[in-house]
């Protein structure tokens, strides 16, 4: 197991590299979902402002 | 009525030259800027000539780039403000040729003088006399390519807020090859070697710029004027 | 005339919104699954390299990130060109949605590259053509996003940034071929070459799977961002009402 973590001595470079790569993957997914959720909220808010009865 | 594009270009060039000589101080500004930047490095880095000589290619070219970015703001600004640019775009004549003419005049008034006065700055940086011609030649050619590419970003930032900073940001990535080969040519010249290879590459970039940049700049200006 | 209907459908914001909502989860799900398998294959199953030992495993994050940085820029430039030539709003929205993702993966490519370079070459950074042009790519992404942000009118921003994206696309082949055209420290392609590849299959399949996974992942993220972009641009359209309430 410790062999796996040490990665023939290169672990100190390898694991941060994977953390960066996977981190960017997760981050972009989260940011995209966030952006969508904000856009939806914003659209809903504007619709409510312009025509409150119809969004009941 | 479509006039011969070369004739149109000649007219635009003549106009630009005439206007520029009415305000000669505007022409001197980029030049002064370059001189100041070039002198800042010996003052802040080291007075040791041998080390300055090593840094000279970088200093000269970064200085030339910064000065050129400063000068690019003048390329379209006055004409955009007083509506002349719009008239050019609406005239039915070739906007591409007109912008090419403007870019050439711009280089004649900023890039070329910079290249010709570079030996003074180069001397303070320890560049040997034998390298001076190469310094002038590479800066002249590189400066021409820079003006061409800068015309694109100048056109793109016409309608933008804080256009000056954005212009620099946009020009930079496209200017990097010019910087790399130009500085390489200067470095080879200082070492006394032949500067053929990087000069050919600079030439190739300039040719590519001449054929494509005015087209892109014209497209950018039309968008910016809408 | 079937191609025109297809083309028109993709140009319609409400259609694309529905398309994106339907397909994003699929692309995302398959991508996640593929990534897990590829990671297992690359980190556990693949044998260690003769020269680089276990360090070569960084290829499983570095190469896909670099691939994405280039592919996303190309997608952005193509979408921008389509938007400019055929005046399709949706195409411009696609281009806008691509930019932040591409920039992040350029950062990932550069970062993972630096972490790989230190043990292999002894330096975090060298000014060789491939690394330098990848850095220029990052500047191009920043310039693109900066230009968009600096122009108030959306239509104008779309067109201006489209010109920039197209002008900058010349950098993509430079990055790709830099290792062949110039003397570079960076390794020449050993994965997708036609003919005999130099990487053995046990190491190769996780990489290919990871490249596929990243591509599908990008499709998912792009579709999500596209939905947000369309909502923002089409604020006053009637289809928006049906979709958010």
C-alpha cells in the first residue's frame, strides 16, 4: 500500500498532479452547475418582477 | 464607384502623414518612452557592462514592445473619435487597403524611428558596434510585424471600456513569436554570429501579417463601429 | 433538405436548451464512469515504465488536460466562425461557454506539466516551443474573456471576440507540431501515431479511455454552461418562462 503512495519515489509530484487534474475537473463541473442555477434564479426573478400574476 | 485600392491607400497614407506632422510631439512620445525604459534597466539591474550585454536583447525588445503598445493607441483613436473611420468604412472603398496604409504610416512614424534610434539605447547596454546594423534591421522588421498585429487588437478594442489595457492583453500572445525571434537575432548579432535564420522567420511573420492582418483589422473595425 | 432542418434546429435557442438538458447528464455519467475505470487502469493495472518508473502515470492527467485545452479552443473558434458567418446566436453562446473551461484546462496542463517536468527534466519550467506556445494559449483565453467582458453590447462582444478567437487559432497547430518542427525537450507523440506505437497496450488503453472520458466530460460541462448562457441571453423570450417555472 505504501508502495502505491510512494510511486517509486515520485509520489510527491504525482499525487499533487492528480489532485490538480481531478480538482479542475470537479471545479469546472461545480462552476457550470452554479452558473446554471444562478441563471435560472435570475430569470425567475425577472419574470416575477415583470408579471407577478403569471408565475404563480 | 470603386477606385483603384492602391490609389485609395496612397491618399489615406498622405493624409495620415500630413496630420501627423501637425502634432510632432505625439510622434516623440513613444520614442522617449523607449529610451526611458531602456535606461531604467541599467539603473535598476546592474552597471556591469558584461551582464547588461547579456540582458540587452530582452531589454531592447521588451522596451520596443511596450513603446509600440503605447503608440498603437494612436492608430485609430483620433479617426474613430471624429468619425473619419466610419466614413472610411462606409465609403465603399477597400477598408482593408485603407487600414493597411494607416498601419504602414504608423510604422514609419513610430516603429522605424524607434529602430533607427535603438543604437543609442543599445550602446548604453553594452552592445558592441558591430552588432548595431543587425539591431536596427531586426527592430525595423519586427516593429513592422508588431504594427500589423497591433492593428487587429486596436480594431477589436475600439468599442471596449479601458481599451488601452485590453489592447496590450490582446496583442501580447500574438506578439510573442516576434519577440522571441527578434531577441534571438539581437543575441546572435551581439555574439558576432549570422542572423539569417531568425530574420527570415521575422520576415515570414511580417509577410503573413501583411496578407492577413489588414483583413482581420478591417473586420474588427467594422464590428467596433457598429 | 434534411441538413437544413437539422441546422435550423441547432440554431434555435429553445431547442438547444432542451437538447442540452436531456444530454448533459448522459455525457456526464458516462464520462465519470470512464474516468474511474481509466484511473484504475492507469494507476493500478498499468506496469511501470522502464525509464520513468511510476512518474509516467502523470500522463493520465497531463495529456487529457492538454488535449482538452486545444480541443476546447478549436471548438470555440469554430463556433465563433459559425456564429460570425451564419449569424447564429446559439453558436456565439457556445463559444462564450467554452472559454472558461478551456482556460482552466490550460492551467491544468501547464501545472501537471510542471510537476512532471521537475523530476524528469530537473526544472519546473523550460522556455521550449511547446510550453511557451501553451502559455500563449492561456493568454489567448484570457484575452478572449477580457474582450468579452470589456464590451457592453452582447452582439458586438460576440463578433469582436469571434475575430479574436479565429485569429488566435493559428496557435493550435503551432502547439501540436512544435515538438516536430523545433528542437524541443518535450516528448514527441507516441500515442496516436499511425503505425507502430511506442507505448505498450497496458499503458495505452487507460490513456485512450481517459482522453475519451475528458472529451465526454467537456461535452457535459459545455451543455450545462450553454443552458446558462442561453437563459441569460434570451431573457425576454417567451420560451424562458416555460422553462424556469
